[in-house]
C-alpha cells in the first residue's frame, strides 16, 4: 500500500515525548508539503523542518492529558515512552521534573517516517522507522506487513506497551498485522496486558482511580476524565455522556456502525465501567 516516505532525524530536546508522539526533522522541509492533509490541515513544522509525529494506530497511556495534565498509571506510560526513545536509538535522556527533555545521547538519531496524512492538530500521522529508509525520500513506497514490522509502532504493540487504536485511514492488511501483534502480546502477558481491565471492568471511585490504579484504553480514560471533571463521581450517567460525545466507529467483528462509545461501554453499580469489545475490534472514523 502506498505511503509517502520522508527521511530525516529524531531530535527530542525541548519537547515532552510520550509513548506515541515524538519530534522528527525532515532533511528537506519542503517534503512536508507532500503529506496529504486528509483532514484539511498541513503538517505544522518549523523553518528547519521539525514537526511532531503522532504514531499511527497505537495509543500509549497518557502522561499529561488536558489542561490539568492528568496522567494514567505512570509505570506503563513511562515504559512506553522510554522504550520508544530507546528503540529509536537514544541511549541517555535527561529531563526536567515537568518531563521536558534537556539533553540526549546522541543529540539526534537518523530515521524516516511513512505517512498519508495529518490530524486535526497538524501533527503528521506516521509509521516511524530508524536508520536508513527503505526507499527514496519524497516519494511513495509500498508498505506491507514486512515494512510495518520495521517500525516502532509495531514494536511497541509487540512489547505490549501500547494499545491498538485503529482509524479508517489505516490499510486493512496493516491493521490485521497489528491486531495479530496485539493478541500475541496479550496472550503472552507482556507489558501492560496483565494489568489491563478495559474489558474486565475498572472500578472508578474518583480521579485518583484513573491516575494511580486502573490500566485502560487511553481513549476510554480520556472520556472518563472529561466526564469526572464535570463534578460527578457516579458513573450512572457516563453512557449518556458518551452518547453526547458521539465518537463514530465500526465494530469489525459484526460490521455494525456506531455513533457513541456507549454502544460498547457498560457502567454498573455507579462505579464500574468496561468495554464490551477489545480495542482491536473497533475501527474509528478519522477526526
């Protein structure tokens, strides 16, 4: 499947990378203009070509969500971030208390991105690779499962450190490979999976439950944070809240098209919430 290849290097000083976002500088800044902005946004980048990547098809636990910078259990949020940077080639990363990177060894590492578009924030949605690229920068190459396996997106799923979160722009063959990697990591008990309660049920008695205790799909976490910040602790009205948010997605196993996560989320006893389908069974509409 064709994706645009851009060659450059990773440089994370002055940024706050997490498990699914990282800064990348294109050797030729003009190549960012070749990225198809399917959501009507060009890639936002500096004059020297530095842009933020949003890693395609994966979602790491949050390290600083929203204006209040709410985080999920940091054991796994930091594990995904640290593995991302280590895999890319950074051997030492120094940070301030607010998680801003102040120095790295080496200063930069070479790599490439494979992309077809941007998100609503102007971030490049990408598969991220390290070292020499598998093609010519500025041109499209065919991306199959073998190429996907050379990216950090696939690596983090294999390590069980991130959740799959699929959108329609992702090719079916690549989605199938990532779903397989997810299932294998879950069955092997790698990374966060032994602690995951997305489908078994998370008991929420307030915001500290989300920040310190339960390990759940980040998209569900974000919706719960937004709901709790309305001032209620009971989850009785959470399904109605989800209906109002109106996430659009399909259930892959049934083909059903849905509007609102309340279609796949159960809330019981005013304190427990669970998803009725695993993350890899959901296909979200790009937004």
